[in-house]
C-alpha cells in the first residue's frame, strides 16, 4: 500500500492538493482512499458531496473518509479513556473537564493516524492519501509510535506486576487502579503503534509532501516540517507552492508578482534537491471534480502521482559524545562565498556569487540548544556544521 501524507500551514491549499492527488491516483487505475481528520469537514467541501465517518464512494476507484478522532477513541478505547478520566477526577477535577484533559494534546492526530494501520491490515486499497491537520507540530505525532512502542511495553510489563498490590492500597492512595482489560487494551494499542511506525518510516511506501504559498510564513512552516521529517527518518518527496499570481499589467499586482517570484526562487533553493511543483492562482475556487481535475493536471501532467519523486535526506544528523553534526544539502559550489550565522534555533546561511546573494534559513533541532557552533565545512553539495556542548 502506497501512503502519501500532505502537510502545510492552514490556507495553503493542502486539502485541494490531497484531493486532487487522490483523484489523479484513481484515474491511473489505483484503488484509492483519501482520509481527513479536519474538524471543518474539508473533504465534503472539496468534492461537493457529503462525506462522513463511513467510507464514501466519490469517483471510479476513489473512496473518501472523514474521521472524527474523538468518536474513534470513544468507540475503540472507551475503557482507556474512562480510566484516564477517573484518574483526573480522583484529584478533584470536575468530570467534564477531566474528560477534556484526558484527550491529551496530539491524541486527535494520533488516532487519525491509527486508522491507516487498520486500513493497511485489511489490504483493500492500493493508495491512501492523508490530508493531515494544519499544524506545524503534526509531524511529531508520526514519530510517537516509535517512542511509545519502545517505552510502553517495558512500562506495561512492569506496571502490570504491581497492579495487584496497587489495588490493596487503592483506598489509601485514592487513585483508581487500572484493570487487566485496560492493560490488554494498552498492549494492543502499542502493537498498533509499532506497526504504524513501520509503515510511516518505510521510504519505499510512505512519503510526505509539503504545501506552501509564496510567502514567508508558510515557507518557513514547510521548512520546519522538512527538518522534522528528516530528523524522524520520514521521507519527503515533494514540495508544492500554490497560488502563484500570474503576470498582469497593473502596478499594484506587479509588486505582488515580483515579491512572489522572489519567494518561489527562495523556496526552490531552500528545498534543494527536492522537486518543487509550482501552481498558479486559479481564477475560481477549486471545488468539485472538474476543478480538482484541472488542478491535478497542472500539478502532475501525465506523471503518476503515486510515484516517489525523491528519496533521500536534505538534513542529516549525527550525534557523538558531546557533539552534534548537521549535514545540509545546499545548491551552490565550492567556488561560492558563504557565511553562517546563528540566531537562537535557526541558522542563516548567506551565499554570494557573481550574480546575487542567496539566504537560506535552516531550523535547528532542540538537541543543539546549549551547544555552540564550532565548525562549518563545504563538501560537494553538503554543508557540514558541527555543534559542541559548551563547557
């Protein structure tokens, strides 16, 4: 099963890109499912038909599913949710508020991802396209399976040993003790998370596609998502720049056109060597099958939308003792003149050549906090930057 995940800042055209990709995939004859967990029910808007929690047929070879993560958790993990709620209630928190707190940050994104594992088990579809929630933090939850999978089994084994003893002291501690059914449910959940992690980190099956507009905010958001994906070992195979204004004979809009041209060039350099697809601002709203077909033709032409357009890492990370090394793919040669400056959690790389100056802002992972940049060396098309812990 091929898995394609679209992520980007809200309003960039992420949902349209997802829906158009799924439609194009279906037109290539692949049995395709598109999934969204967006509470705004964007799939219904894009395809102009009602799409809910039951799989809905949209087009030949194309189905759609709008997930309600809260309902998913309530139906499948009700006992676990009830236990977490009782845990908070035992500390004097109002029951309604306890229920809300039990839905920890990221739970909604996580349970929409778990749907992928379930669908993969059924082996019904050739291609699944996931329209991820508009959040710069969404990619963290893609790595959560590996984190929980490695920790939870040990913790659950340990906790289950003491659960009998805990029941004896329940009246003293005033804390509810989890039942064996809850432990079983947690084991099953961890197994699902581990399987999900295997799917997501398989570069031959899964890739993320970044969606942005030709503006500073959405491009920076996409760059941080790219860095996170590389850090977590998830393949990114494409970036899409939407809503590029056409050239017009108007002084007001000419300034916008010039500004956007600069941002597109910047994005191409910043995402190098990732393929960057550039799409114009359409003259009307992109809703319905006909408009999505137009968009998909602009995006892919005659290409297979399910192909892996790029496989590799734009950022590479190595940790040794008290050092942290970052390798960044850069679109310039050893003849170019470059400077590197650090500003908090970002690196500014300035490249000067005989024609112009290019500025690339690289987001830094949290591991570099408290470290100083000690060396930067250009090797081929990679810039090696070494960080060392301050004494």
